[in-house]
């Protein structure tokens, strides 16, 4: 083969490789939003009721609690941390708000303050363990998760809290107030209150992470904490901020969940850890961000909500939903840590 022919072959191979790389990068960047649109279209065809405005509000309301928790988890992940205590925080807030109104006959406003303080307490324990005691984040927040799961059970004696329950041989003096219940079942115009809260918090987290110097500092710490410290960033302070935001988001989610349930159910927050982590990790790949980000987390939460709602309308067994959520989480991890264009180009072992 002549030199000219060899050069032509090399150019053709290079062009094919470049086209393949561009196709892979496009799929990585836009694949998840495209898949979400495809899911909506398929479910709407199979069940026409799925595509209605009323069902869209149901989906949005169902993902509002998950989405709010996931936004907090997203902030904790920006510094390289991981808040495994978020679900337990939600459950603890549900029980504390229920106790405040039902057992102690306090106002809804007082219950909200108690719920937010519970979130700050969880965040404070996480900060003490991870920042002060320098315990690895996964181990520390796992311990906090068990701690507050147990605390919620101790406070209620392992029983659910509901209006009319017996306390010391007599009916409980309080009940859920109408104003508090509005946070879970009310609406602003045609928009459910939890959806409005989710949208506002998503906007706030977006501004924090993508439009402020605090967000740049959080991402810098997640990229290289030592380099961030040498650049003058107060690493400990920003890591504490990340866990405070995560705790407050989980507290807001717990307040909304408590208002929706109208009672304090034992273990009410348990399902939200897996779903929130899945939403945050799925969001890594949205628009090729390859890092924790607010828009991606919103898309991830919607992805989970659409999937669960669609499977429910198709009468899929409830136990299959947990398997599908696990499969989604595994798929998100593969996409984020294996199929990223830059890492794929680096080859195995890099």
C-alpha cells in the first residue's frame, strides 16, 4: 500500500473514531432527558390518563418530597461528602412535628420550628463527626442515620402518632392544625403547595451552586480539598455549610410529608434515602455535567416519579418498583463513573 493510501486509511479511521466519540458524547449529554421524554410518550400511549394535566400534578406532587431531600443530598455531594442520614432526618422530623401537635397540643407554626430545629440537630451531629472528629462521611452519616432512627422510635415508644391516640390512659389532647395540613395537601391556584416548595428550593439550590461564590468553593473542595485549602478556602466551614443545607432540606421534606400523611408513621422517611440518592446520582449525567447539580437532580427526581407512576398505572407489582429503582441507581453509577467520555478515553484502571 502506498503512503498516500495509508494516510487516507488513517484519516478514515480517525474520522470514524471521532464520529463515534461525538455520538457517545451526545448520548451521554442528552440521553437521560430523551429517555424521560420517551417514557412519558410510551406511558401516555399505553394509558391515555397518564398524559393528562391532573396526572402531571400527581407526579410532581409525588416527587416533591424526594426532590427536596435529593437537593440537600446534592449539596452534600458537591464537597465530596455523602449524607446517608437524610432519610432518617425526614422520619425524625415527621415524628417530632406529629408529637408537637398531637401529644403536646402545640400550634402548627411551633411544629414547623421544631421540625427545622430537628434538621439542624441532625446536621450538627454530622458536622461534629465529619468536620471536627474527621470521621469519613459515609461512616459518620451512617451512624447518624441509625442514631436518629432509634431516637424517633424512643420518642414515640415505637408507635405511630395520630389524633385520638391514647396517652397515659387518655386521648391525646391535640390534632394536626389546618394550616399545617395545608403544607401537604393545599394548593396555590392549581399548583400543589409541595410542588411550589420543591420549585422554589430547586431554584435556591441552583443559585447557590451555580451562581454564587459559595457554590464555586463547594465544587472546588469536592474536586481537591487540599488545593482548595491552599487557595484560601475555609474547607471546614464550607463542608459544614453543605451538611446544614442537607439537614434543612430533609427537614422541609419531613414537614411536607408529615402534613401530607396527617400522622406520624414509624419509618415514614425510610424510602426516601434510596430515592433521593438515585435522583442525585442520575442527575450527574444530565447535559454532561458529570458532577452534582441542581437541574440534573430535578430531572432525576422526575425520572423516578414518572417511572413509578407509569408502572403503577400499568398495574405492575409494587415490589417490582424497588427493583427498578435499584436498577436505575446502578445504571446511573455506571454512566457517571464508567461511561463518562473523559474517563472512557483514559482507559481502564485510570
